[in-house]
C-alpha cells in the first residue's frame, strides 16, 4: 500500500514537474534583484570586491537551494501523511 502511494506521488510529481518546466518563464528576465545589479563591483566583503557576475551566480544558487529545500519538505510532508 505504501509503495503504491509512493509510486503514484512520484509519477504525479514527474508529470507536474514537466508541465511546470515547460511553462516557466526565464527567471533572469523577471527577477527584480537580478535586474537591479549594476555592472561592476556590487559589494566589498573583508576588503575584497565582489563583482556582479559572482553575486548573480551566488544569488541564483541560493534560489535553487531554497527551491530544492521546499520541494524536499513538501514531499516529506506528503509521504509521511
């Protein structure tokens, strides 16, 4: 019974995931933070200048990490109920 439920959750997740990926706009074109980052250095950390590309890469990486954390927590909640 539990294996069947896990299988169905996985199948539904894959189907929904494919639909979302196909409809998702490019994040870079919508994100206010990415639009607001100026060219050149954007911050100074411990005396070292952080350039725009490094900041954008870190920001996008953190957004991806957050999305995966939320997905993991949601799946955990679904599977444990």
